[in-house]
C-alpha cells in the first residue's frame, strides 16, 4: 500500500481530501511525505481511522453514485422477492431446482443488504413484496403479461432469465457512472459477475440441465429471438437509449471493430462473445412492468 | 524494481491526479464511451516515459504488460491469449471428442468467444497506437486433455480467474470506454464459468471459492495474484510482469 497513491486517488474524486483529513493542510502533506518511512503495518491502521473520521459527517458518496446504487437496489429487491415467492410456492420446483433458486434468492438478499449498508441513510425506503406484481398486471390494473408465473416452472424461469439478463446489462451500464469511487465500482463489478453466473445457470435450467442440448444457450446469441417470452422480454435484449451507446445484444461492432472480420467468426459467435450495457431509463421501463405503482 | 513515478517525489506525485481528473472531465463520459479512438492521452504519454522500467523486466525474460490503461488492455490481452490457446487445444483433444453433445457445444462456443476476445484486443490495442505484447507461448504440459477432470478443472480455473481478474482490474482503468469493454467481456466469462462449474458439479455456479458468502459479492484478484497463476501455463520468455500496472 502506497500512502501517496491512496491520497492521490482520493484527491481525484475529492479535491478537499486534505482539508477533510486535517485543516492544517501543509502539516498533513508533510506527514504524507514521510508515509513511506512509517512501519508498513501501522500505516493502514492510521489511514483507516483517518478516513473513517474524515467521511463520518458526509457519506462520501456523490449524488450520481447514490442514484446508481439506489437504482441497483431497486433491481435487487425486484429479484429477491421474486425468488423468495418462488421458493415458498409449493410444488413449483423439484429438489435440484429448489436448491438453485434458493441459492440465487439468498444471493439477491445479500445484495440488497450490502447496497443498503453502503447507502446508509441515502438508501430508498425499503420495498416490500406487495410493491411487486410478477404477473405484470400492475396490481390488476391491466391484463397480466405472464399469467400463472408461480404455477408453471417454465414461466417462472422465463421471467428469472429476463431479470438476470437485465440485471447484468444494468450493472454494466452503471459501471462507468461509478468511476469516481473505486470501492463502489469494484463492489458493483463483483455483483455484476454474480448476476451473470445466475443468468447462465437459469439458462441451463431452462434448457433442461447439463445433459440437455438446445436453447437457450448459457450466453446470449443475437437478441435470443426476443428472449423467453418475446412479447414481454424483447426489450431485455434490444437496444437502449441512445442505441449507439447501448446497442442490442446482437451487436457485433466493438470499439469500431467488426468482430466478424476475424477469420472463422460468425455473427452469432461475435454477439455471444460480448454482452451489452443498458441505460437506466430502459432498465426502469422493463422493471416497471412488475412494479405495482 | 523502481519506476519513474517514485523518483519524481511527492510534489510531482500530487500534481498528476489533478491533470488526470481534468483530462477525464474534458473528454466527458458520453464522448469517451463512443470508442477507443478517444483513449487516455495522459496514459499513453506515461507509457512512453516508462519504457525504461520495462527494459528491466525484459532482462529477466518477463513480458511486461506495461502501465496505465494500455497496460491493463495488454494484461487482458495476455489472459485472453492463454484462454484461447487452452480451448483451441481442448477441441483437438481426446476428451472433447468423446464427451456429451451439450459439453461439446459449450466448449466449441467458448473456444470461439475466447478467440474473438484475443483477436479483438490485438486489433484494438494496435488501433489505439499503444504498445502491444508479443504472441505468448503457452505451456500446457501439466494439463491432461484426455480426461474430464483434466479439461474441465483447468477450464473452471481459467474462467474463474478471468472473472476475478477483470473484476480486480476495473477500478484501475481510467478511460470509461475501456471499462465498458471490460464489463462486456467479464459477464461472458462469468457465464462460461457457471456452466463449466455446473458440468463438473451441478449447482456450484456461485461456489464459496469464488463468491463471498457473507455479502454475495464475487471475489476480485489483483494482477499480481492473477499472473502468479497464469505464469504456470506460460513458457519461459512468455511469463508476465505486471509490476508497472496501477495498484489503486
């Protein structure tokens, strides 16, 4: 750990870091200059205590980071209550399915609790199961999009796949908005890849397990035919806004390079090799189908 | 090994981040997401100034991935080279030819994905005008390509380490467009990892070895941790040095 690098990094996102740490700015800079000479074991402890104190008054999170994390928290609530209801529905799953859905349910709850802890007082008011309607009827205000979602395994897993693939795209779209906070960015990436593992497994379940061949693959081919329920899930695999920045999952152009120009690469393979980010507004439009309000 | 940064002293060190911050502000998020053409110019300049330290690594036969964003891209390129070479050999091996159709389909797809990642980085780094590492020579003499454990346990290790590597490198990236690229790839690696793990043992797609069970977050690995593993599969003269990459 290099004390100068830490301060320099923090100064990038918080130009007043020295003032926060010590009003006597010059004195502190003097201390920083001697950081390397302090015993390696004592420096991290001293630094940790100083940062905790310096950021105790304000959360240390920028407004943009707070908004992105609350957006992520909403999606985690959406996933958690969905899986929780599935786990608690009798006869929806055989044992191996139930084990997997329980694992995923527990992960989503941990994500909810993690994000709540990071946000602290800045977290949105907790969402309840009653805030969601997974049939998509918005509490009976319109015809359901997926009737009997908790009665048929295939319906449940279809929506699960849509939620996981949406979550992966949402975190990917959010990552660049978190670049001013390395700790939060890394945590978001660490959730992002877990959602991708969930998505892969749900797709394997829908395929009929590891002994079965066919669709869906564990990765996204083109726009996956609009997903498991095209009339409902097509936006999960489609373009965001603007489409130049958030192309559909069928995208084969990366950083100006056409991937099919690589020898022996098909458009399907090129689209599978890269997942695509999605913007907040498009994700919220997808998610709002399952919010009562 | 000492690099130019340490020799500059505190005042230079404190000045640098200000310049970087301004650079990021003026390039703007929306613009930078558009493509690699708007790469971090400061980092390219730093790469040029750090070539002296790279020569130290070359003396000891290591491949220095470099510093700054260009170094991160080369680090990713190195890992993709390793993965692509592995799956290319899997497809020529006895296990692949004898295993179930679902596994063959998955392994064939994954081979294509990793080959695409490798070629993408090669073209993108070249197009950005950044220094690029050589084609690495792999050493898979420790791998048994004829058995399920031989193939899938190493595939699992490569995919899990790949995910952890991208997760750990994300915060080291300065240019938003590069972070987005890394994000587009890491989730595909995670999809690979999950199915490979399920092939080995069903329902281990988020095992405690890769996901912290206390908070549901996947564990990151630093470049140093990653190359300590990756170098076991690279020949002398192709082993990686990541000491010039940013660490915070």
